[in-house]
């Protein structure tokens, strides 16, 4: 994933150093068919009152798109000019967008294709989008700092690219999950059923006191409890995992390839995580 860029000049005063939300949106058929994109519920509750009837989206190609915003009872969507935005950037099923809110209804947006690589943005073309607002140039740097309580998407590009439609629906449900503490999301692959990858930044910040082969307490949203062995691979390419193996953890949670797991920090416990499961097979419990 390419480096995010800094706050643009058209946003709020950077001297205030106010932290805003970062979220991603996986594009599924309903988003394309309905010609609108909904904001995550947690974002709506926290920042919805700040949004006007128009949102400014700044892209890495220097263009600023002014899309219509419609507020309903419990949701807020981008609708007016969303279809043109989608067409211009050739956004299709499986793409995902990363939004970094800058305040005053302004967002920095990066677009990634089904290989999880950032797209090749088309050249500036002010005529193709909002005729009332021409493309504006932007500075060349943003950063990726996430606010406390937001979820790190720890899904490798190859996994997301090959994910089934059922798994993509599970991912969409998982991104709507409102973790109260820092968390990370994983998509189970063939090997993920036996070893769960923990993002390096998450492990080093929240599990720094957990040693190699120490046990991590897992609390399930269904009331179950398990202990998984934590593994550290030090050196030039650091990596962190929770070893599952052929254990009760796997079959008691009915885990399968394509399921999505969200692990959340537990307040007051250094080696404990709360787990929420989003099954690819909607007929499973959880």
C-alpha cells in the first residue's frame, strides 16, 4: 500500500492537529447497483453531524471531486455524482477505497484494485466530474495514522484478490463492526486455520509484553474462552502469529476458509484479545 499524503491546503487548519477517522470501503455489487456508497455507522455517529450536503474527495491524481451527501435516519451516503466517480476511476466489484477524513466534509481518498495494488490514476480531466468544481492540485504527502479504536485490515493482497463473494460479504460486515478498542482483521486461508497472522504494528504496540510461546487469552463473542500460543519471528523480517493447530479453538468456532476474524484489545489485560467471527457461510452460527 502506498504512502498516504499529508493534509491538503483546502482542508482545515493543520495547526490544530486534530485527529480524524480513517476507514476503508470494500466495493461490492450493491454499492455499484444502488449508485451510492454508505459511510460506516461508527463514522456516521462520530462525524456525521459535521458533514454538509457535499463532500470533497481529493485523489492522488490531484483531482477534487465534490459528491452529493444524503442523510437519512441512521445512515449517510454519497450519491450525487458517485456513478461518474466510479466510472472515471473504473471502480468495480472487489476494489476498495481508503478514506482519511480531514474535517469540514473533506476526505483524502486512495483507490486499490482487486490485486490490492493502488490503481494507475487517469490524467486530470476536470470535465468528467462536477462541472461546478474544476480539479484542484494537492500537496504530495499524507500519513496513515489511525485513531485509537479503529481496525487494521491485515489481509494480504493475494488473499483479497482471490476471496470469494461470500468472503467479501463477510469482510463488509466486519468493517461495520464497531470495536471499542484497537483491533485487527484477518481473513482465514488454508494455512490461516492453523496459524493466525498478527500485524507487526499491532503486535509491537499492544502485545509487546507477550514473549515467544507465551499464551494469549482469547474471549469469544459467544462466551467461549481459549488460549493460543503466541509466536515471534525476530530478525530483518519480523512476524507475529497465534498458533491454532488442530485445536478445540478451530472446531468449537466452526472456522473455515474464507471466514473473517476481528481481534480486539481487552482493557486491563496485557495478553488477552476479544474475538468476533464473521462466517463466509451465513448458515453458520456466530
